[in-house]
């Protein structure tokens, strides 16, 4: 791959998916895009770049999907799901006792392991949620990934990553060499295609937003922009859950970390935030976003 | 250092499992069938048992029954690791006292995940 081709692909991915590759990710591009190029009958990266420059729509979608699909497994990192069960849901159950409804958004739902893990957590709560309306919206950039999430069929390998064996026996049905999650859990989740760079106001507001391990791929301005838009989709007493390597600190004051609960954030009151003079390093970055 | 007894009639599987478990800071002993494993357990119980099902002399399920009846035999975490991959076998293992269940083939990530699941290693270590 020539430096020109690499620069073109970097810019292309930034514009189309927000993916922000550093200058040394040639191997990542080659490992993801060479198989794709061969499948499309192209000789290599050079020809792939030519086709992209020619504006091949299908290829644009394929390239974005190939570069943004990431590893995921059930109950990934475990701790966020403990927080969900022991802290988030007990608070929501108290706060929504009259309304008896909860809306949850998995903003990078990928192949379904995260939304299904949440569905299993909710099922395990049993009677505490009887009569409640529970909505889980799982979104992802990739249509191919969404199809897999919808089907809920996983390989033997996939069901052994992070999923306790009791959960496998309880919530899955074996079909040949694969395992399919039960219809009851599949029915708890709505799958929708969504690019986080685009407007997502139409999804409505949520009590809980899981947005894990996706913002790490975005540059700082894009992150700030997404945080500020997420803040508008979250209930004032709702929860935002980020990945282990992600934080809002130093980027935005629309959310604040919950002490002692790593990865958990609460929205700040927008009026309070607006009334308070913006201090320190955050100010110029906020101004950049506001000017967009 | 925690100890793990690897019980499998395949020396290749034992070797692979040993390498993975030593990487997870376990002191590993090996047995090629349930009967030999039981002799080891009668001398000293390990913290963990990685256990094949089908073996000559004494199979893994029978071994687990004997081991669980030893004084302190309820303590070791038993993780089955077998080609038996149907729900009936899994359910039988769990009701017989197994803590976790791995369907072969396995790799380091699966072993680390399952061992973290039953508290043998910290969760963070499984993520590395």
C-alpha cells in the first residue's frame, strides 16, 4: 500500500464512519480489506482505492463495515453488567415505580452479545420487573452485523466467551453445532441500523445508554459531539455506560462519572451546566463543536 | 500459587492445557484417567480440576462423584473440558457438582473466561 493510498483510506474512513486511524495502522487496513478486495474480484488495495474513488456505493458500505466490526462477547468485562444489575436497575425500579417502564439503548450493539446479556440480566431479576414494559434498542452501523444479532445464532466458540454455562443451558437452544438464544429474549430487543455520526434524536429518550468500546475509534471533536447529542437522549436521572478505556472527563461536562462505579456516568443538569461558567481546557473544544 | 489438576487421556491436550494454565499462574499436575486423578486427590486436593469426560478406567463424571465425597472434596472448582457438547451432558455435569463446562475445542481465552467465571482468577486477567 502506498502512503497516498493509506492517506486516502484514512480520510475516507474518517468521513464515512468517524473511524480515526493513526498513521501506523497499515496492517489493520490490509488484514481487513485485502480479503474484501479479493472477494470483490479486485487485485488488491490499489484497485480497491480506485473503485472507492469512482464512488461504488456497495463497496463503500462493505469497506466501512469491514473496518468497524469489532470483537464482542457475552458479558464483556463483566463489571458493567454487575453495575447494571446491582446499581442501575435497582435505582430505575425505584424511580420508575409508577410508570413501570424502562428504555435501554445499546449504541454499539454489534452482533448482539451485549443487548442479549442485558436481556439475560433483566430476566434474572424475575419478579422485580413483572408487569414492566422493557424496551431494548440495539443499534449498529453494519447491516450484516445486525442480521446476525437479530438471528441470535452463535457458534460454540462464541457462546463460551463470557457466558456462564448455566446461562447457556437456561437461555439458549442447541441447533446442530450452533446455539440460538430463546425467542422470548430475542423478542425483548429491537435492532436498528444507525451511524452515530448521524442524527439519532428520533430514537427518543432512554433511562440507560450502553455506548461501549466504540468512541475509542473517534477523534476528540467527534467524541464531544456524540456525548453532547447522547446527553439529549438520556433522562435526567438516567445512566450512561462507557467502555473501560473511555471517559467523558476532559471532553464534556454534559456527563459526570459516578465515584466508585467505573464506567458509569450520570447526565449533568443541562441548565446548571449552561449557567455555570465553563472552566479550564473544556471551553475552546466546546466552542468548536458549537460552531459546527 | 493455585493448583490445577488436568485430567485427560490425551497427552497432547494435557500439554496444551498445562501451557495455558501455567500462563495463568497455576501449578499444574496431570492425570490420564479418573482413577489416577482420584489417587492424586486423596493425597492432596487441588484448587481446580480441568476434567475430560470420556477416559479409560474411570471417566470424568464418575471421578467427580468420588472426589466430591472426599473430606473437603466440595472445595475444588471443577471445570469439565470435553467433546460432549449436548445439553443433556452439560445438565448432568452441573447437577453432579461441576462448576463450569468447556466444549472442546478450547483456547486460552475460553479457559481464562471460564476460570474467571468461577472465581479462580480475577476478571481482569481473563481480558489480557
